[in-house]
C-alpha cells in the first residue's frame, strides 16, 4: 500500500493515531511474557521439573512461527483493524486459560494462543503504527513501534511480578488485569482509522511461507544466526532466570525476578535504537561483540553466584541482542528482492523464534543431569562460541558486501 492510499485515512478528525496504535501493540505483547515470574509458583502448585517449565515456555514459539508462516500477510488483505482485533482476542483467550488453569494442558494452551497473538501482532502492529503516522513523524513512529514491541515484552514480567508479590491471588490477578487492558485496547482498535484500502474482488488469503532466495543467502546466514543466539539469550532469561534467582541466589521476591527480565528487554530496545545511530554495517559485528560480553558476565554470575553480575549480564546482553537483531533484519530486508521480501523476512523471524525455544528446552533437559547452574554454564559457553564465530564471519564477509551495495 502506498503512502498516498493511507494519507486520507490518517486525517480522520480527532481519531486515535499512531501513539494509540503503539499502546495497543504494547498491551498485546505484554501478555506473552506475563507468566515469566510465575513459573516457580506453577511448579509448586502442579509439581513438574525445570524441563517442563522450559517446554511450557517454548510452545509459545510454535504459535508465533505458525502465525508468521500462515497469516503473516493477512492484514494486507483484510485490513489492520480486523487482524489486530483477532490478535487481541487470542491474547484474551490465553489469559482465560491461565485464569482457569488446573494443570499443564491449560498452560500449554495458553502459551500457544499467546504465540498466535504475538505472531499476528508483530507485523500488523508495526505496520499500523507506521501507517498512522504523518510523514513528518515517520521516524518517531518507528521508535514508537520498537518501544511498544520490546517495552510490552518487558512490562509483562514486571507487572505480573509486582502483582504476584504484593497483591492477592498471585496466579489470577495478573491475567485479570491484562484482560481489562485488552478490553480497553479493543475499544481503541475499533476507533483507529483503517489504513488498508480493500479491493474488489478481495485477493485470496494464502499462507505467506518462507523463502531465502539464493542471492540473499550469504547475508542471511550470519544475520539469522546472530538473531538465533540473541533470542536464545532472551529465552534463557524469560524461562530460566527466575528459577536461578530463587534456587541459586536465594532471591524469592517475584518483583525482583520480573524486574531483571524487564531490564533485558529495555536494554534490547536501547540496543535497537543505538543501531540507528551507528548503522547496520557497524552494529551487526558490534552487537555480536557486546552480546558475547553479556554472555560472559552471565557465566560469571553463575560461577560466582552474584546477582550484580547477573544484572550486568542482562543489560549488556540485551544491548548486544538489540543491536545485532535490528542490524541483521535491516541487512536481510535490504538484500532481499522485492518479490520475495516478505517471505525472506518471515524466514528470518522463524530462525529467531527457533532460537528462543529449542536452546531453552535443551537447558531444561540438561538441568536434570547437571543442575540449573551447570546447564546455564554449558548454554553460555555454546552461545559464546556461536556468536563469536558469527561476529568473525560478519567482519570478514558482510561488510564488504554491504559496501558494494
């Protein structure tokens, strides 16, 4: 859709604009990380191992990947508002599953539904924020979309940790509060101007799928591997860090656990903004270097059982992840031919979300034999090797290719 198509719609007098759309985006993404500080309480209530915690967490990625591949382009046909409403509806169903949870089946269902919601929101929410902004504020809208995405992910564990620690009904109130926010968000969506002009007859809805054209693969491989490693670190914090705080550091305050995860996502937002200043050509290898430093700090915190080192690793690793992720996405989208850009970007996100699931499940499996600290050390060692190799390759190969382009 061209900007001229959307421009008349943006001028609807007094209707909510891109800031309201960013608020909706943040509320929707908040639900995907809301259970993070609560997994320990579910373990006590239901009785399952750390491996099951990571599996419950990882099935979210299955929902995200499915939504990206099947419905990633539906909002281009149906419009932004219907898909936003569907995403918020799925988020509400997820919250209901957690509200009435009586065992693992509803936990799994809630996480999968949350993944479906996030998969729809990721592309549609970003597009809605950008399209509702006047041309003069397009840069601010891009910042708002980034802040809404990562800020929403960070606010989820912070809010649920605070409510679970200092308010009654720790396993119910966070999801009831989110349902109330979702109801407000749905009203706002109904008031948002539609930015997609529908055509008659309506094009058929087809799965977007994923494809990496041959001419993109040299750029795609290191960028996707950097995203894989960065998302694996995010997955480690959102699935395992609360248990490490409790079992190893003796920190049982759920608000602290939520605050640590909040710091990771805030730092990631900062890293993405920093990429805009230094450019993707420098930010991708630089982000890998910063991510390695963060992983080494995390490993040191595990060895020394130090909370300050863990927090420093969270912030440093988050900055590196944000820089490398946004730089990689920029490089891949720039290199992809127009005819296959959507499918190529979907492939990039699929690799990233595989990173947030499989390695975390591996950590959960290793805890059965090595314990939580040993599994975390093995994970960080593997991640450091992967990111270091990617960083070396990027410095040697990607920069000359970018310079030629």
